[in-house]
C-alpha cells in the first residue's frame, strides 16, 4: 500500500470525532522559507481512541513535533481539523515539549505545582497530594531541589509528573526520554509504564526508540520522511506494557526498522 493510500483510507466521518480522544483530519502545515513555503504536513490524519497509547516513530525532521504542536493547539494548521474529545484542543491537553522544559528558577515541587496553577490557586490538599506523588514516583528528598541540582533522569521524572498532574485526558509526549543514557532510559521506561497505570491517560508518544514505543504503546505508527505520512501501523497482540526482551517486541522491532530503512532507501534511490 502506498503511503498516500495508508493515509486516505482513514479519515472517519464527522460524527466520529467525539468518540476519539484526538482526531486530526487532513492537516496541512507549511512554514514560510525564502524560496517558498516548506511543506511539513500534507493531509496528515490520525485518530486516537480514548485511553489508547499511540507511538509515533519516524525519521528526524519528518514532522513529529509539528503533529504534536498541532494536536496541542499551539500551531494552527492551514487546513484540516483538530478535535480533542470532539472540541478544539485548548485547555484539554498536557503537552511535554521536546528537550528540557522545567522552569530553572522553581524547585522540583514548584515545577510540578505549576501544572495545577494554570487552573487557579493550589489548595493545601492538592499540595499534599503532589508531595505524596514525589515519594511514590521515586523523587522523595528532591522536592526542594532546583532543576540544575537534579540528574537528567530526575528532571524528566519531574517534567512527566507535572504533565500527569495537569489532569488532562490527552497527554502528548515529545521524546520524553530522548536525552538520557541507555540505562537511565530503560529505568524511566518502566517508570513511565507505572505512571500510566497510576494516571490512566490517552497518550501520543513521539520517540526515536522503536523498542520504547513497542514496550509502552497499544499501537505504533511508522512515519515517512517529510511530509509525514503513516507508512505502517503495528498493533502488538499482547497488552502493554510489554516485557523488554519478549520475542514479540523483538520481532516487531525488526519490522519497524525495516519499514524505516525501506523508506530511507526509496528516498535516496
Ligand atoms: N517554526 C518552524 N519554522 C520553519 N521550519 C520549521 C519550523 N518547525 C519545524 N520546521 C521544519 O519542519 C520540519 C519538521 O520539523 P519537526 O516537526 O520538528 O520534525 P521532527 O520532530 O519529526 O524531527 C523540519 O525540517 C523543521 O526544520
Ligand atoms: Mg521533534
């Protein structure tokens, strides 16, 4: 099936929007460049069911971050429709941007509480709950540390905890573990699986780690180079989270890598 066919087979009828946590329908985005518009998304469509975790993997620069920014309502597409539970995305989405997103002048606790402050003053009870989460999620003793005093893994836990505490149904995570070394990353993948059990959410996870997507997601979408199209959809048979070395994960990982490699060859030759 060609990438275009994979993409056009999907968009659901109008009434389907509210059944899904997220619907992107025929999204077009291009950025102005001196030599003319630079197309990043051309008719990109995606539906994510309530409670589903969807992984997006694809080559660097294909438009993954752009997809999340559109879904978060931070970037308005030239064409196409964005619906979060049938409505515009504003106020319904917790978005963890790529890179280090903590406020350097606030403590770890202050950063986490920032998620609650957007909805109004934080009650003593909410503050107490946030403190309990620090110990539950392996951050005990670091409540009053500033981001510069924390390891990369700790900083990402704080950033993720903040995203979970925002109490938004839809969680958009842009390479949340991308900057970590392999061991820390594996530990945080387990941590993230546990956090998702504790805070059930609809998730879109962008990652360049194919195994990570296969461990944590219900469905993994393999994207083409820019303008991003959905090349393949992988649905593991077993429920998430999956054990790291499982034969299923390893087999699917090779399938995803081969889909990515084929596309890369297609582009160059
Ligand atoms: N604000 C912007 N202005 C101009 N070009 C942009 C902007 N944001 C992204 N791009 C370009 O769009 C393409 C896709 O970017 P992005 O969505 O960040 O890709 P990915 O996250 O898959 O690496 C890249 O070539 C990038 O340089
Ligand atoms: Mg990106």
